[in-house]
C-alpha cells in the first residue's frame, strides 16, 4: 500500500509493445475511434444484496455503500453492451465502459489473433470483493484489487488527437476511500504500441492507502508472457512479475467452456498448436487477414499447412489461394521483375496438385471484373500494353450488379480503355464518382459497405488518398469480400504515399 497525500495526484505511463511478425508498412493515417454497441452472450445475475458489509462490522473487507453481487444465475441471454473502438493499421482494440472500463480486446491485424484473452461469453465468478467478476482483456483495479466497480459502469469519453492519435478515457471515484482514478488508453498512427496513462488522485485532506493493479488476462496455453517492472526509487511498492504459460492456472472461470474453446487463439498462426484448433474456413480468414496487411509470406504459410492437404473442397480456401497468387504477381510487377510476372499470372487458372482444395482451378476467379482489371494493371506495370488492354476489355464487357463492389472495376476498365483512345480520364473518373455518390445516398443498409468501397477506389484513382482512406475504412467495417478488398485498398493508398504504383 502507498499513501496518497492531500491534493496529490500520482500519474505514470505504461506502454505495452507487441512484436508483429508481418512486415507492415507504416502510414500517416489517423487512428480511428468511435462508439458502438456489442452483443455478447451473458450469464444473468439476480438482484443485488442491499445489506453490504460495513466497516464497523468488517473493517478489512467493507464495501458499503456498494451492494453485494453474489446472486449469479445459470441462465444465458444475449446482452447489448456499449463499446468504444480504437484502431490503427496494426491493432484493433475495444473498451467496455459498462464493465469497469475493461480493455476488452486488442486484435493483431496482421493475423487476426487476440493479444489478450477475450471473454466471448460473459460468465461471472465469485472472485471480486463484491462477488461478481470476469476475466477479459485488461482489468483496472483501484484502490483495492479487484476493484469494487470491476464490472460496473464507469465514466468514459473518447477523442481524436491533433497528431492523428486517438484515446479513450475511463475512470471512477471509489466511494469507500473517496479516491479518484482515470486511465487513458491511446493508439498512435504507425505504432504497434498500446499506451496506457494512469492518474490517481486524492481530493481529500487525509492520506489514504491505495493499491493499483492493471490485471491482464492471457488465454491458457498461450505463448504470451507478462512483465511488470519499475525501479523501487521511482515507484516504491511496484513489483516485478514474470509469468510464462506453465504458470497460468486453467479453469472455467474465463468463460463458458464451449465459447472459450472456440474463441481463443493460443499460439501464433502458422505454428502447429494454433493451426490444430482452426477449421479450414478459419484458416482462410487468417490468410485473407495477412494478405490485407501485406504479409504475403505469412498467408502462403497458412495456405500450405499440412492439415490442408486432406481438404478436398473449400471455396474460401480456394479463393484465398488464387487471391494470394494474384497479389504475388502484383508484388513482383511492382519490383519490376517482369520476366516472372507472366508465369505467375498463368497459374491463376490451374489447380495445385499439392493443395486438393484448389480444384478445379481458378478460371471463375479470373473472370471476376476485379481480377481481370488487376491483371491488366499488373501487365501495365510491366509496360505490356497489349496484354493490359486485352484484360481491361474483358473486364469492361462483364455484366455485373451496379450495386456490387466489383462494379467499380468494370467502370475503371472502361475509363482505362477510353484513356488509351485519347480521352482525358479525370472527367470520366469524376463522372463515375458522382454516380457512386448518388448510389451511396440511395443504398440500402446492407449495400452501404460496397457503396463506400466503390467511392474509395474511385477517389484512389483520382489521387485523393485521404478521402479514399475515409471511405475504405468505412467499407472495412463490412463483412466478407468487401472487408478484405477495403484492407487491400488502404494498403495500396499507403504504398501510393511512398511513390509505389
């Protein structure tokens, strides 16, 4: 315990850095922050006990004026919780202000795995001083551990910084000791670091004892380790804790066993431990996530895992396989190794004997307007105008739903052909952008992500990269194909800022 003097505030900063295996490209895009709601399966509670422990009777564990929360029920329902999201190009984090301000999740966007253990089902246990407690993400505890508001609503706000960073503040006043705490959680553009700044404050005239503890949850079997350190002369009372996986007790306190098994990712993707627990569809999602982050080598390692040699048919895996080959060809063209490009593109239609899930080949993948347009652009990067025009003509002739995401590539192909015939492309792009804007305004909710994507790609073609980022980031909130295509579009914007075509 440490005494906090009258009118004294203690402020310190904690930065947790996580090494991401993928070689990601930094960009100056501002960090996104926004508030939303999240539906989480949650076990219900009975009414609180209104006669809590008082200091006169229980001096060591008094909680008055708080109630006790010990009536846990074995009934599950879907509950809506407020959530504040923080996201940059490397990390996607979320904070739950209604559950003590927990840093709920932080996802490594390179491979889609959770850095901390997320409670995908809220199942409370009788652990905290008032009873109910959950294990998820990072729990903030003050002036006792576990906090008396560990799963109660706390004050919060969020804001964008002038430097492109974004922050979420959570905090509360402990009504037993009359002490204040506040935590600021921040992400910065181009940084893999979660910054945590803690302020503890005594507004009274008497010294008070306190205990501060930021408690991180790690999935059982994880290869994650924890270190907590400070010099004694700087912060007396802080300790060094080093935990390795064998130190972690495994129990059912973290969540419903069914969801815990499905919800956690224990080891880095590509390792035998992680891969053993993933379905073919899950592995396809990881491969797409890695490609979206620019980690083509990582995606290739996922798609060549030994257990996939027995998968004879999976549409998601097959699409990921041919998308990887397309992205590899584009990367080769950007490096100006054009002698290899034709051979790489030729493999887009053939099945791989070592990967049965690729049968019957990728002919249907190639015939998508997006693929045809990108093959044309790849040949264009290598100054093979004849091949480029051939593929753009095929893309321009495709019949597609005007509300679909791929419709933008048919439009771009037609503009490329017109430009080759000597027509100025800018007016044509502006006309297409105006049409896309009108379609976005009239789009049904389920069509919004595709409409935002079409606008983002047209703005990209016009060189309006910041505006394109805004649209693609909104499209990235969609699902399936649009989510991945938007991630690739954002990466292309980052490359364009660096002068890469």
